[in-house]
């Protein structure tokens, strides 16, 4: 594996397992566009690993994107939104889609905004009791349609609606019920439980694991790229009308 150079994304390969870390803890691991592209590169670089683990450094997994909404009257148009809001995240989503091996998300603390999406986008996700999940963009007048695109076929529509319109954090057990995470573990047990899950995945034949992942990714469902573009168009209309 050739590890891309990035101060924000850590890459550690031990045998057949690649661990990727969001390492901007002083900013709550908030994702800049450059950081999103670096994570996409790291996912591609880890393509030969049998298991990829994604975690965040510090007390929080990820508090969202690090970009302020444009001020009223900024003259934002659809091209601006596609370039600045949609394209970096679409590139990251596509990198997840290219991973043939399972991606295991390990979530501690808060997973808000794009952090929630990353947690849901992983193939398997463990979180600690006390973790919280939120999409609070409506509080800033931003429709989180781009963030919602990967959630359409991962969450019940009613649960997604309450998450977005409620704009309030939900707990680990609620996230489990909504399909954002797959398992909640006791505080202090996250590392041990994630290590055990990784070892369990390594015990299965590679072709069988990859076949299951391919089925989950390609069985008929919503079309994520089109959902992103549709969401970007709606966002452009909102921001451009300010």
C-alpha cells in the first residue's frame, strides 16, 4: 500500500488491515474539502487490504464539515455548489464505493453532520455508549440533501425525516434502531470489540466476503450519485435565493 501524504488523515497498515484515522482532533475532526479528498485517496490506497478500519482521533469521531455557509447576497449559483459543496463529498462517496473489502467504522463521541454520514457509509459500524449522532444543518438554513443521499437506502424514511427536521442529537441506541450503526458497545470496550470484529472478518474466505459486500452495494435500491446531484441542485436554489 502506498500511503498518501496528508497531515489530516493517518494511515496505518498492520498485515491485512489498514486503519485510517481522522486526525484533526483540535477541530473535532471537522472535514475540510482537502481532508475529504485526502480520505478518498487513502481509501483507494488501502484497496488491497482485507479490512479497512475508519476511526477518529480525540474525543469525537467527526463534528461535520469545516465550511461556513455563504452569507446572504453572496450570489451563489449551481456551479458554485457543485464545485464547493458536492464534488469533494461525491469523490469521497465514490471512494467508499470502490472499496471491495469491508470498511469498519469505529465511533466514539459525537458523529455529527458528515461524521454521521461517514459512520453510516461504512459497511459495519460500532459505536460506544454515550456516542451521539446529528444532522443539524437546518439550524443554519442549509438543507442537508448531499449528506442525506447515502442515508436514503440505509435508514427508514421516517427515521431520516425526524433526524433532519428534529435537528437534535440522538443517542447510540437510537442510531442503532435507525440503521446508522450496527452495534453499540459498553464504554471502554470499543477497541476490544472492534479488534474482535476485524479478526472475525479475517477468518472468512476473501471471495465470500467480497461477494456479500458486492451484493449489498449493487442490489436494486436508490441511486446515490443521482441523489447527490439532485440534492446539490436543491441546495443551490436555497443558497442562491438568499
